[in-house]
């Protein structure tokens, strides 16, 4: 016996050397290959050695041999993975895990040089949170991926963004119903969400126009600018703020308190995403809750349908949204 001690992966060749048989014999035993005349004693020695050495089958090689990896690759936009996104991904991951699939995510970077994961992992399904360009779609298909969803221009990007942005309508509706006639839109400074900021602001502006309410252009709020901006808004007669998300809402509420303003009497603020921050902040922040869990299950259903040939889930392009009223709006 060689008494192998190593940190590297134990292979069939290591077991063959340990037992003193051929690698082919080890392969027949480990794979339970039918039609072989290997004695029970040799079989037992091979299995004992495999256990003793800590042998683990090379799952990737096995997966490629059977033509599937049970991996779903979800291609994300280059957005920050905030609380809402994590909630969405967690639910998708749980649903896929129950069906025996692993969820892997990636965000292609502009001008990135890394080998794309659809080439490295050979997933059963590549699914995009946003529609792929025709060029990207063909790149993925050329890598041997049979199931790619959505297909190019399946759903226009502008429509997808608008569907994810309907919470802005509830934000304006909340403030307008409370009697606020002049509103500011507090945006994120993160350039990665610029398109989403534009889409949400457009929805908010349309709702404001329908209700006869004034709404400013989207203005980025940062920790350094929050106090000055909030003071400028207050002096201009703005009494309500529509915030891109709860982090931005917290910046505005905090700035208002530093200026000695009363929230919501002098300035009402409505956030978005219903993150844990919204409920624990003082005063607590009224926020839009998006059914990210439902979206996660829908994404998982799409992937499983493509992987297994089962019927796809009912189309759910528009998430369910509700307003959670707290202290910041009164």
C-alpha cells in the first residue's frame, strides 16, 4: 500500500496504484459497469480504497458525459445586487434546488475579457434578466447551449424596464392623495442603474401629469449633497419626495431631520423596495414592496421548462406591487 496523502483530487489512477489493479478495472467498479467479470474481492478492495483515500467522482466530467449539468446560468444586467435583487435570486435558487438544479449568476462587464461562464460551465439553460442582443444570443448558441431565453427582442428592453418600474406610480399616488402638489424625484448616483432610474422617473412623471402634480427631473442624491438638495427643495415649496429606493429615501429623511424639518409634516418621503432599512429607520419609511419572491419562482419555472420540456409557467411580465405605509408619509 502506498499510503497516499495529498491535497489534490484523488483520481481513479490513485486508487488503481493503491490496490494494484488497472485503471480500467477501477473505472468498471466505480461506474458499476455491467457485463464485467471482476471478482467480489477485487470489487471490495477498490471500493474500500476509494473510501479510504476520500475519492469523489468528477461531477463535471460525469455531467458532460450524460449531456447535462443541471446548471441554470442567469445573466444579470450590470446592476448592484441590492436587497430586492438578492430576494429575487434567493427564491429562484430555492425553487431550482428543489428540482435538482443549481443557479449560477453572472453580469457581463462592458469590455470584459474573462471567458463567459456559458462556455466554462456548459449550463443546461442560459436565461437573461433582460433580452439578449442578437449578437450575444448567437454567441451563447455557438457555445453549444440549446436553451437560451429570451430570444432576441422577445420583450423590448424599454417595456421590461417599465414593467419593473410600476412602483413609481404608487409612490406618486400616495403623495398626491395626501395633498402634496409639488414633488421632487430623488435618484441614485450609481451609473449602473441609470436606465432603471430613467424608466422609474418616466412612470412617476406620467402619474404626476395625470394627477395634476408637479414633479422635478431626476436628481441624484449622495451623502454629500443630501442636506443641500433637501434644503433647496423645501425652499422651492416641494413637500413630497419620490425616492428611487429606500437607501436614497433614508438620505433625504436624514437630511430633512438635520435641517430641522418635520417628517412628514414639512416633507413626506416615499421609498422603493421595502428593504429592512425602511422598517427600522426612524422615522420608518413608507416604501413600495415588489413581489420579488414571485418573480424568482417565475424565473425558475421558465428555466425548468426549458431544461425539462415541461409547460412554461403563466406569463408574468409585470410583478405584483403594493405600498407599505409607514411614518415618513403620514
